[in-house]
C-alpha cells in the first residue's frame, strides 16, 4: 500500500515511524515532513492545505491512503475534497468530514453537541462581536478564575484562564476585537473546572471505535506548570489516575455517547477523536474535543501501541473497527520536548543541532527541524521530543533526560519535571 501522511510536526514523525513499521506499507510519503520524517519516509515539498497539489500527487503516484495529521486541513475540508472529486473519491482518507471536524474547529459546535448528547462538560455561553457587553455581563456572574476560549482554531493558544475580573473583561474585548483573527470572532466563556487533566484517544469508523493508550501532556513553558501556554512540553503514558474505574466512567459517559452521537446525527467521521478531559473529584468532564491526535501525546502513545497502525486504519476505512482489539505495551513511555530559546514568544530559527548521533535507548521524534546543507537545524519553536520506555515513570524520564543532555543547539530548553504531578 502507498500512503501519504500530511503534516510536519512531532505528531507526524511519530505516526510516520509507526506507519513505516507496518507490513502493509509499501511506500510512505510525508508532506511536507521534517528532517526526522525523512529518515523513515520520502518527504514531499507540498503544503498540508494545498488540496489541488495533494490531489494531483495522489493520482500521479497511485496513493491508496491519505492520513491527515494536523487539524487545519480537516477543518478546511480535505476529506470532502476527496469525496467530491471523481478521480479521488475511492482513496481512503483517515480524518473526519469538514462538518465533523467542527468538533475541534468550533468550540460552540462542540459544546452544543455535548449538550445534545448529555456529555459532562463545563457550563458555558458563547458571544460574538455584536454582543461584547452581554459577554461582560455574563463574566460578572461567574467566580474566578475566568475561562475564555476562541471559538475557532488558534494553534493551541486560544484559551485564556484569568484570575482577575477586570483583566478578563479586557481580554474578552481584545479577543472579540481580533486578537486571534477570525478564530475569536466568537468567544466561549465557560465555568472553570478544578482538577487534573489527561488525554484519551479514540479511533472510529463512524459507528464503532477502539481506545488507544491514554496520555497526559504538559502545556506550560515553566516547571511546576508556570508561565505561558505552549503547544506542549512533554507527555507521559500511562496516566496513573486513569485507572480501570475512571476509564469505565470515561467510556460510558463520554466516549460511547460521543461516537453514538456522531452515528445518530449521520456525521461522516472516520478518524481520530481526541478527548481532552479533566478529573474533578472522581468524575470525568470534557474540556475539549480535537479531530486528530495530540502533540506531544502521540509521541508517547505510538511507543505503547503494539497494533499495526495501518491495519487499524484499514479497518476504519472498511467499517470493521469493532473487530479490532488494542494491545498496549505495559511499560511507561515519556516524551520530553526540546524547544527553541524564547519559545513560545519570539525565537530564532536555523540553529544547528548537534549530538543526535550520541543518543542511545531513546527515540527522537522531530517537530520543528529541517535539513540545511546536510545539517539538521531548528525550524520551529518546538524542535523535537526525546521519547523513552521505562518499567517505571521515573526510569523512562531518566532515560529521556540523559539523552536530552547529549543534544545541543543554541538556546535549547526543556522542562525537567514532566510527570511531576503523577504518582
């Protein structure tokens, strides 16, 4: 089978690493990819949202399956593009329809969906630019801290949690005034839930589903979860508090009703559903849905998934996912993200990365890297993860930290406390 994977981050390198191991994979392309994906696949200089170029490439190279890594092409409707083009309609696309991708593309759509299907989530109201004062009035009815979410895609930066009411009112005006462009033309204000978070991942064929290994990621730039939000500074799987009792609640109250809701509403959805959860007391609530795998959670999840990923994708396409049984490596897997100096604010690119050949006993998943004059250089804020197995969480972390110290580039930074809040 010839497969095209879209995307260029750490999630895509981890997916490519797993896809390349499948006995069903004859040839793997990644568009546009990075310096890491080039080691397991052939990179194609083509944007993940350039649908016309993707379509031509698929036809010319006899591609059998397209796997969509990031959210933007899904929200823009790549699955619909293939279905509506006679020359492409028989190609398997792993990813929901444009309508289904609104689970991630619109916070308001997701909240309404959860309400319809009685899925536990925080109370909320949504406001657009014509109703700023109504939003201010609603804020004043809530207790601190105040949660403001841009309705649309904002590259993981569109959620603000603010302690001070005056500041929250100011930020609401800024968001509705265009802080995140069109993404914040509508803002969801919701009740703050206090608890500990984790990520749960389902793969669905639109009727049945399988659950992949769960994970926990760490969004803040600073140790102890301080400082600005990032795209993710590391991840760990399994999650100690996501025990059998908790996961039964998650499946009964959240996962199954979500998949059943997609089926009942006839929403075309063949792909990943990411459940961003929070445990409040002993009860799970949904913070958000994503229509794809998380990053950097994928880098840990793929280490623990023992199944052939392409077999799972084929079952997703065939509607036979209900016959699949997920097998998980019992060991811990952790991923420590190395980032550029200054990230998530201003940072420089093009820094030469040294020491990759010294790494032993870990898997390096590239995120913001590129090849330049035969050297691997930084090309983004989040540069790569050092991902490792261990019989315990601490053993896996120690392995990643030891190998992270072997890698160097100007301004390199990583958090040394991933997993600090887990037993």
